[in-house]
C-alpha cells in the first residue's frame, strides 16, 4: 500500500510537471530510522525554465545554509522516489488548482490527501519571474573572492543582504552613468572604500556591461584593508582597480570623472562633494551619515522651533536640512540631482543616497539656488553650512 501511494504521488507530480502548473514541492520530516543520516532537513523543489530545457531546482535546506542544485526531470524523479518513505516522511505538492499532502507514519503506512485551491494559485517558473538584478545569482569570480559566494559558486545565506545591497547600489550607479554620457577611459574614485564590495562591483559593471574602460581608485584609511583589497583585485585580474591608503581630505581628485563616497561621516561627505565639484566630476554619488554640523546650530523661531523640541525629530530635521542644502549646492553648480533611499550596509539603517550628474552650469540657476539656501538657513537659524566653502 505505501509503495502504491508513492507511485500515485509521483504520477501526479509528473502530470502536473508536464502541464507546467507546479508551484513547488516541499519534502520534509526527516526519517530518524533511515540508514542515511541527512545533514539537510528539507528540500524545496521548483520548476526552472532554462534557455534550453525545463529543469527542476532543488534547494537543500541545511541548518546554517541553503544549497541549490538543478536536475533534469529523470534525475529529479529518481531522487524524489528514493527519498519518499525512506529518508523523508512528508511531501507537500502545491499546484495551480490543487494541493497534495503525502504523509508516512513510523510503521510504514502512508496516506495521500488532496485539497482544492480556492482561488487558484499563480504559478511562475524562476526564469519567468521578472528580475532586474544587474549581477545575476550565478558564479561571479570577484564575489567568490569577497566571500559573497562560496567556492562552489553558491550565494552564502549570511551574505544575501549584502548581495541585494550591491545590486541596489548598481541600479543607482548604472542610471547615473547612463545619464552622464561618459565613454572611453573613465577615472573613478571611491572615497572610504572599506572592504571593497561596491568598488569591485563598479569595476565589474563598467568593464563588462558598458563601453567604458574604468580606472578605479579605492581610498581607505585602514592599511590592512588596502592590502587585502589590492590582493583580491590582483586575483580577480582587475588590472585597473587599485586601492590606496588615505582620506577624503588628502586624496587628489583631479580629473576624476566619477566620485563616490558612501561611508563618509558628518562633514566628510561635504569634503567629498567639494572635491567632486572642484574636479569637474561628471557624476557625484554620496550616502551621508552622522549629520552633526547643522544640528548644533539649529535655533529656529516659533513655530519652526517645535522641530527641535523632541530629540529624534530634531535629529531627522537636521539630516533633512543638511541634505537639502547639499542638493541645492550641487544644483547651483550645474548638477541634476536625485535622492533615493539606500542601505549602505546590512547592519545600518536606511539612509539617503544623493546622485548628481553634471548637465552644465548656468549663472541664473546658481543665483536662484543661493537664495534658496539663504532662506533655509534663515528659517532654521543656521549660521553656516560646511559645504558653503565651495562658493
């Protein structure tokens, strides 16, 4: 009887596979009496439409990680048949209009339960689902070197947030580069490059996805990070990616086409913007944090003074004022400015990403922006914004 139940379940799976209406199959409940001691506790199976054929994606669920492998139909059926009733005691097949629950008892008996889905479940294969990731979830060498992917090419579970963050940043970066019209040899400076995740990603993107020949410098204060990143850049064969020890203040940004500063605190962000403007950079991208300089000066009159009454509200007000003035300064110098929500690392709260693309300076625009900055300062009782040194 149990063998007949297994055959019936596999036949149902096969029929729904042919119709392409399987949402997923979950195999679970490890059989403790099984002779094979599985390290993985369950397996998630989905249809996966490659360019050449329809495959099945198996996600092996380990306690601390997931590993994905793709199999042909015949390979998948063989694995499923061997597992059911032996290594695993439960299988849940979710299809478009019906669901099937197969359960084995310790004594070997089994039962198969069918349930209607109301409303019908929407079924998508992995490659039919829209994905806008610039870096695919595949075997990319520099991501292996940086520890985002394992040596065998799988995304590490604890690096999923980092992988998403890298792709999100590249969306902003790609848009800014396209709007700038840059081509040929392009000099990029990443101020405060840290462990180099985004620096490597920019180099890969510009080299592989555009007609640009990038020359990128990652500027980092910690010498050990500089040494490590240079070592990894050599292993990745990124010939024109170099890391140097230094600070935003000390770095010579002359002739820099793209200037990036994603980890600069307080007025260091303004120093980066200042250097970008003075260098005539086509693209400036910053993700400011620690807005202390303006907060110390806030002395608005009533009713605007209410914004300073409560600590967290005063903090957010200072952040907004600081970033608004930064945007206005960039606009005064001919930049088209956009602001987005951005997470600079998996351990930090959401911040603002400011992207600025140079479109040409106009005297009348500069005069207008200077007046707007003056009005904001007057409204909030601010004497000076640090970035005003650029004028």
